C-alpha cells in the first residue's frame, strides 16, 4: 500500500484550522501522559519531561495565536480608519465646476 502523500491541493486550509481544538488535544495528550504509572524513576522523569514539553507547546501556541489575533485587530482598526477618512474626504469635498470651452475654428 502506498504511503498517504499530501499534494498541495489536498492540504488542509489554514484558515479553517481550529486552534481551540488543537489546544484541547494537547491538554488531552498531557492528561494521557499523567496516567502513565511511574513505577521507576526513569519513567517518572520521562513522563515529567513529556508533560513539560506539551505544556510549553500549548503556551507557545496560545501566545502565537494572541499575537495573530492582535495583528488582525490592528489591521481591522487601520482599515476602518482609512475607510472613514476616505468617506469623510469624499463627503466634505465640494464638486468642482469646470467650464467647457467651445472648440476654436481653425483659421
């Protein structure tokens, strides 16, 4: 059986990515590691390393999502400000009156 190769057309849309589901899954993985019975010091140490790594990954993802969210909000604020400027500019500007000259005859 051939391996599951993902072509660019089959890749998931990053805008449909559910970041909260990812964080819940990381929490679930951390809880599963906590269920591993620590019968030896090696298992206990390895479990603690895995728990710490999952927690750090979770916090990094939350931080990056917060940065992304703030960037999106800033972009929205700038877009709204530019739009309101453009609307004010057009509404305050009087219509220019141009005179139309008759064509001159060639003499």
